[in-house]
């Protein structure tokens, strides 16, 4: 699969990342290599093989509805690059509401 | 102008479940805690953490599915919906994509003219809420509170079966009533426990093809759902009538101005790249699990409505008021297990009981008088032991003041027992006739309307205690005697 600038732009937009021109070239090369590798897997005949989604066969692993507090606010905020005493802070985002 | 067009509306309702813990982690799900205190490494999306399905979410989803007549999927899978936003630390929402737990089903309600109306459901699926972004407290940053991140949601999607803003209002009202009856969500739209998005398009009347669909978000009350839809229909018709083009987009409703404004267009829309969630194994729902949950479902408003109108012979208005609120309906259920005068029981509920609740801004669970006492009052009135007025104006207020007091002692204390013994009432009748000899003559010469005057006097003389039925018979007999 040919990775062009358009695909890189779309992916960086979805990932909310920005790349300059030289970074773009590097990523293009990396992604092409990754996709070439995956394409090799495509050569294997998988007719009649169920897709593998889960790493084990457990079903109905359910939890009883019991509330527990396991970490404090201070611990929660500890690794945040930007914060105040109560909140995580991120650069102002235009209100665009996701659901 | 609007008359030339037909609106086509579908609703998406997010139902925040009242579980104790979140959907895929055990941090508390309750509302209103200090910011970022209801979080866990799973909620925060830390590497190496694994989600865990809350069994209660499944139960609640099945409850709602059964109540709406949906098909329940036996083998459930979860999916990741990928997008990057600061209030979603994992970078994806765990939801259901191609395998929603409920498909089909319907919500039915009565329209204003009393007709039955059904709106088909497309699906109901399980997912999780995002955190909260606060944009207006810091000029340079957006503040993030992740208490809500991971709280369990059901998303209900309707078919585009809704044709007016009033129908949308009734649909949301019915859903809210239903989730409250089922006790799976508090239905509080202002706090965001119940959120509604609307997909709205218009098309020339008589055509089959759908117009361009616009999604409207941010309607935090049922009234605003109706207002937003009304505005949006008008806006779309105006654009089309002026020769313009509508774009598929998401618009935000502003409750202050009552208008919608463009939020983001679908062109730049996210590509959510759904794929099966490998961290959560499949959940198989068994028949016995479904049957267990079916047995937990209380009588639902539609069933009670039917019972009250068909079995109890009440009007649809009465039945609607009685079933509006679950606890109110339960009190009535309780009351009607103690009296067979259903009409009178309904009148007591809708009259004195409801007035008391309104005046005191109280809910029925705070109502001080036991249903057995209301049933007793109804029986006293029915047996002519006390008058209706004595029951509502004296006995009832006294009981409100002293709910524990024995009714018989109140009757004696306030002297409320009616005189229905003919011999004790006869002197009043004689006295009343003696007061107006000329009217007696007028009556006897044909002015039958004067009966009321004599009745009034008898009631007055007896201090309001004369049993009106017996008294009226006596008055009539005494007057007619001389003809």
C-alpha cells in the first residue's frame, strides 16, 4: 500500500498530532514498512478461519457492582504534565463536544 | 410555509445508569464528588490496566430491553470507538458496535388527542461516559474532571419515526418515566443523567426520500428538546424555501437564545475506526438470567394505565396523572388494595393528596398519612358516616397534623359524625319549615326549586352534620305531605 501525504495528514488529524515535513517523510517510510509486513500476512490463506479477537477463551468475566476508591486525587494527578490542585489541565480546546 | 414540509426526527438518548460503580472499573459512579476523586488507573487509561464488566450494567440493559420489547442478543461483544479528546484518557470509548445488546422494540405513548403512538427503536447498547471539560474557568487551559469518565451508559437510538416536536417531547417523557419505573436511571436531565440528541430533517410532504440530516445536541430539558426541534425545523424550511442548501452537520442548541448554531461539519468528522475490544471477553446471556431479570421488572406505567382505565373504569386523564410517577402509582396501588371505590381513591390522590404534595414541594414517600387511613375516610363517606366536606376539610387536615391519631377519636373530637337517624333529624325539618311558612306554600303550589332552601336550613341547623340523603328525603316528605 502506498502511503502518501494525504494519508499522513488524515492520520495525524485523527491522532491530534502535528508533523513537520521531515518528520512526515520519516513516518511515511516507517508506516510503509509496517504495512508491507502486514501485507505479507495477507498472503496466507485464511478461508474458513475464525478471526482471533481474544487471547483466552474466558467468557462472562463479570464484576459485582461495588464501588471502591483505589487511588487519591493527588495520586491521580501525579503524572500529569499540567495540573492544579484539583484538575488536569490541557491547552484550551474549542468546545466540540464528543459523545 | 412550514405546512409544505414534513419533519423526520430520530432521537438518541444517553441513559446514565444508577449503578454504584462504573461500567468497566470499580470507582464510584455517583454524581457531585470533588473533581478527580472518583478515578482509578483504569479510568485514567494507564498502561497495563484492564477493564472489568460490571454485572449490574448487563442487568439494567436487559431490564430496559425487556420493557421495550427488544430482541436481546445472547452473545455480546464490546468494541472500541477511537477518538482523541482530553476527557477520554484511554483514547477510545468502550461501546458496542455491530453487536448491540438490544435491537428492535418500541416506545409507545399517548398523543394529546388520546391516540396510541409507537416509535420503533433501532437499538440499545452499553457504553461508558466521558469526563467533563471545563472551558470557562481558566483563560489558557481547559480543565478536566474525570469523575464521570467510565460511568455506565445505555444509548437508545430510535428509528426516524417522529414527526413533530410534540412527539419528541412525549417520547423523551415516556423514556424518562420508564427508566425511573425500572430504577435504572434517575432521569435527571439537568444533571445530565438523561441526555438527548436529535437527528432532524425535513422533506416536502408526500415525498418518501429523506432530506439532509442535521444532528442537534445539548438539550438539557424536555422543554428544550421541543424548542430545539421547533427552531431547527423552521430553520431548515427557511433555508430550503430561500433556495439554499442544507449540510449534514452537528449543531449546538443554545437555551438562552433558543437557536442552534453549527458545531462541526461531518466533512471533518472523525473516523472512529471501530474494532472489537480485545480486553473484554464476550458475555453470554442465558435464558435463566433473562428470566430472573424479567421477574424483577415492576408493573410499568403502560400496564398500570391499562389497568386503571379498563379494570378500574377511570378516565385517561386520571390514569395519566396516577402513573406519572412510580411511587405515586404505588401508593395508589396500595390504596386500591384497601378500598374498592377506585374512582373515589383516584379523586383523593389527584385532589387532596397531590395538592398537599404540591404545596409542600414533597414527594409521595414523604406523605404522612398511611393509605389505610385514606381508605378508611373513603369508607366513612361511602357509608354516610361523615359528609364529603367533613372528610376533606376537617378530618384530612387533622390527620395531616397528627398522622398517628386514631380516626374515630378525631370524629368524636371534631364532632363529625353525620346524623342519619330520621328521628333526630325531624326536629330540624320542622324548624326549617316553621321559619318560612310562605315558602312552604309556594313550594306546595309548584315551586319545587325551593327544596334547596329548606335543605340548606336543615344542614345549617344541624351544624353541617345532617346526612344529606336522609335529610333531603325527610324534607321532601314533610313538604309533599301538605299537597
